[in-house]
C-alpha cells in the first residue's frame, strides 16, 4: 500500500514540476506587444492560463494528500509495539565465595599478659 501511495506521490510531483515550467510568467505578454502575437494560440485565444492552472491545482492537491497519507502511514508503522520474546534461561543460584567467620573481638580478657 505504501509503495502505491509513493508511486502516486512521485507522479504528482513530476506533473506539478512540469506544469509549472510550462506555464507562462507575467512578463510573457510583453513579447506579444512587440510582434509575437501568436504566442498564445496553442490553447485558444484566452491562453492556457485557466486550463493549466486547474490541472496544476489538481496535482498539487494530490501531492499534498499523498504527503499526509504517507506521513500517517509512517508514524503508525513506527508506533506499533514489537514484542521481543527472549528464550527462557534456567534460574541458576548465585554462587559466591564462602563467608569467612569474623575475627574474634579483642576483649580485656583475651589480651595476653
């Protein structure tokens, strides 16, 4: 599922880039004033602005939607708890060195004379 959303995301990204590069900037009408009047006849007399703007907007909405979907899918996958089962080890009693008896306390009766 993630790969399908990623594929749609990449396709929308490429389409947005291509459509933005195809659109004319605001200074493109200056060229028409100096003799290149046929600059907008490919898409009709109104130009390509409204058609390309609508298609670009559609792909931008698809791009942002797939971005949010992929973010949700990635965060959900990282929050899943993974239970790690370790093999059971037998309880081995802790062996320590034998305790030495404490030295007898020196009392006045034990002092050699």
